[in-house]
């Protein structure tokens, strides 16, 4: 299969992925919900529920038009409207949504001409670099003191049903190489002679993740199930049996805007996340065991005024009441909230407003993620 056909299939695959993920995280996009929106601007006025179903209708319509149309206009409108939706609520800027949209942006640079190998190969290589960097930074983000003891141990816990104690110990020790394995995978995908080894490893890894997070495993965070399937498809389209175009000049790659866009958003900016100066979710830090965390500590007065639904996410003790923000978001939106301080603060202000209390009644306990490397 030639590169132009691959690019068309990549576009269709991404649009299907966006549609499925939006449907699975329905409450994130429209309808009545208790978990508050976190607009990018304080004075931003959004469409209230239930009228925000208009937004969801527009989004799905644009996805459909982009899918059936060969014109770039529906895709451009879809990207612009998605930016608006993320301004309306920053929690919509999920890792999968960010990656999907960035891939669509890169595809806009494809002129849809099969007689211009320099153009479509430049776009294709930019996408290869984008996907490879997801694995590179996913591996780097896991090089922290929490991944093995918390996230990895929890992820493989379903294996206890089929493995004995010694085998489970070996599985736990295997977790020590996972960060380095993902790093090697990302680099190996960009080296053509190693793809024959790396590509089966990538497919096996995503299948393994699906088994652990799927209905036969932890049955957790349904939103990442289709993302893992689509990553398998993307890897096959981008790296399986790709033949070099005869007339391609590598120098063209460094003259393309899309290549520098990928390098900036997927390579340069994520480095700042190691010092907590850039969003971890935009730096491939999902399931790294190292993201910001936060709890709201409520007085008895604030707790008493909470709606009954929100009280389900509060743990009570003699001295305080703890509202678990991440659990609340995952339960109601079917996707985690973006784990950044500004998001947690917006939830704090929301609780203060609906309980008609003060900062003394709703205190924020922010746990900063571990800083990884000195820059």
C-alpha cells in the first residue's frame, strides 16, 4: 500500500476513534452533570445544559462530514470547534483527544496529490515521529518512584487469578524494564531495520494493556480501550512494510511546518513537564503513576450542604471530610479529569459556591507530581 492510501486510512481511523471516544465519555461533552466545567478563561460564557447538546450535535456532524468528504474544510472546522470545546472545558483536553487532533492537523498539510512524493512523504514521516514520540515520552514519564509500586502493581493484579506467587513476583520484577522498553520501542520504530522486531512488540503491548484494563481485567477507564486498538492500527499503517518513495528528498522534511509542529508539541514542550512546567497529560504521562493529585478537605458545615450525589465521593472521619476529585470525575465523566492545579482549584471554587461556604470550609490538599529530570 502506497503512502497516499495510508494517509487516507489514517484520517478515517482517527475520525472513528474520536467518535467512539466522545460517545464513551458522553457526559464530558454535553448534558446535565455535577462535575464542574473548567473553562480556560474565567469570564468565558458557555452554553448551559441541556442546550449544550447543540455542541455535541455539531461535533458529531463535523466528524461525519470530515469522514465522508475529501475536502479539508470539514476537518478544519472540526479542529477549530474542538479548540472551542477545550476552551469551554479544559477537561476535554484528554491525551487521546490531543493526539487525535494533532494528527488531523498534520494531515491538513497533505495536498492530496499522488504526484508529489515530497509533500505526502513529509506528512507521513511527521506522523511517524509523532507516534514514536508518544512511546518515547511514555517510557520517560514512567521512570519515577511510583510506577512500579502503585500503577504497575495495580495493573497486573488480575494476573493473580492465573499465576502462582512465584510467577507474580517475576511479573512484578518485569515492571522494572517497562519504562526502558517503551523508550526503546519509540526509538526503534524510527529505525527501519528494527521495525520487524519492534512492531510485534508494540502490538503485543497494547493487547496486554487491553487485557489488563478491559472487562477481563480491572475493567477500568473504558475510554482508553478504543485508544489502544487504534494505536495498533496506526502503527500498522505507519510502520508496516513501508517502501521509501523513489523521488523523496529528506531535506524537504526540514522545510515543512508540520514536522516542526510535531517536534515542538511532542518533543520540546514535554521536556518541560519533567519539571512540572507543562501539562503531564500533553506529555504522554497517562498511567505513569506520576501525575498531580488533589483532595478537598471539607468542614462538617460544607459537607452537610453538599448535594447527596457528590457525598458519594467523600470519605468521612472524625476530624475531616475528604472529597476525592479524581474518583468523582472518572465516575461521572467516564474519563479522568486533567490532573493540573488550575483544574483542582476550579473544583474547589465550585464546591465553595454550591455550599455557600468559604476557603476555610473547603481547603485544597494538592500533591505535586514527582519531578523527574533536571533541565
